[in-house]
């Protein structure tokens, strides 16, 4: 066999490998387009621009929380408190606005509250070597209880009309909340790919000991991702309060499970060191489209939960089979 033949065969082998890598990389998009086709078959209205804009608005709250969850899962962490942090932040912004603080200052205060709760999550889990699952579970319960305590479990009404712009407003036909979600996804993607902070997160998630030996401040990065998650959860809670025009202490209940599912569907590994916000973006959309399909066929809510769980597991099994990686 001459050298030219060897090179040709190696080229063909590398072509096959690249095709396999492409399939492994974009298998979530294949699923996404498959479910879009199914939904379009069930209802022609699904494929309209207006429906996709509605889908963007409905997905934005979970999507914003899922961005923060992506950062946490990349470092092999977990944040079960995102729904509760969103709820208490929505309560903070509603209480302060109705108390006369003004919309901008109230939003800043609510974001600061989310950052503080996120910092507590990160500090407790790293300083006292408590598993993140336990630390954030405690915060989930405590923050939800605090949200109920501050108003004796009653919603806060009387929010001004301008405040609804964040959650229910539009620029042209595009929902503001959807634009915020897309903007934050782009910023997060750039941060993860092009900044030392983002690259360090993958190093910490992949091998924290090796990251420490290479000079990376592991604990600082671990705390930072929980602060990021807290701020984004707070923003999601603010947007939800704006959309509902009420501060609701029971808001975003169970949102943490949707956020985690979207991140894992997007290709991130719970073992850490992998994942990205564009995969998370697609994962959130996929879950919303599946819910939309369930509604189109008139499936009862309890059946929806069962089938959603099965679909998530099957998608992860498919991802593991195609990529050969651990889910």
C-alpha cells in the first residue's frame, strides 16, 4: 500500500469521525426539530411566528434560571434553591415598589438579595465542605419559608403598570423577557468560551485538584457560580412578578427541577467539566415544545408529568448512546 493510499484512507476515516462527532454534538437539535415537526403536524398554528414568540416568552423565566444552573453544573455542583430564590426576590421587588422605593432601586435590591443567598449557598458548601445538594436544599426550604413569612403567605398586589414591561412588555412583536433571555445566553456563552473565568470553571469541574495545583482559586470559583445562579434566579423572579403583576410567595415552585432537566438535556454532565448555555437554551425550548404538544392533544397534567419524565430519560439515554459520554 503506497503513501497516497494510506493518506486517502486516513482522510476517509477522519471524515467518518467528524460526521459522528457532528451527530453527537447536534443530536439535541435533531430532537428539537423532530418535536417541532410533530407539533406542526398536530396544529398548523404552532409553526406561526406568533406562537414561537409566545413560546419564547413562556420559556424565558426557566431559561434565565437555567443559565445560572449551567454555571453551577459545569463545576459539578447543584442548586436546588433557584425557585425559592426567584420567589423571595419577586416578593422583595414587589414589597419595595409598593413601599415607594421606585422600580430601579427595588430591582437592584432584589438582585442583591439573590446574590446574597447565592453567596451563602456557595460559602456554606465550600467553607464547611457540605455537599451542595444539602446546602442548597436547606436554602430552598428556608428561602421559601421566608418568602411566605414576610407577608404571612399573602400575595403583594398594587404593582405599577410600568413595572409590567419587563415580563409582559414587547418591543415590536418580540417579548422583552425573551430578548433578555437571549441577551444573557449570548453573554454567558461568550464568558464561558473567551474568558479565563469561563475556562477555569471547566477546569474546576473536570478536576478540582489539578485545577488547584495549576493555580486556579477553586473555592472562589465555586462560590462565584452560586452567586451568578442567585442573581439570575432573582432576575427570573423579578420578571415573573412583572409578568403576573403580583409578588407571589409560591411562585416558581418546582422550577429548580425544570432548570436542572434543561441543563442536562442540553448536554451538560452532572459530574462536571462539560456543558454550555446554548445546549441549555435548546433544552429549555425542547421542554416547552413538548409541553405545548401535550396541551395540543389535550393530555391531562398528571399524564404530562409522567411522559415528560420518560422523554427526558430517553433523550439522555440517546445522548449517552450517540456521544459515548456519561449523562
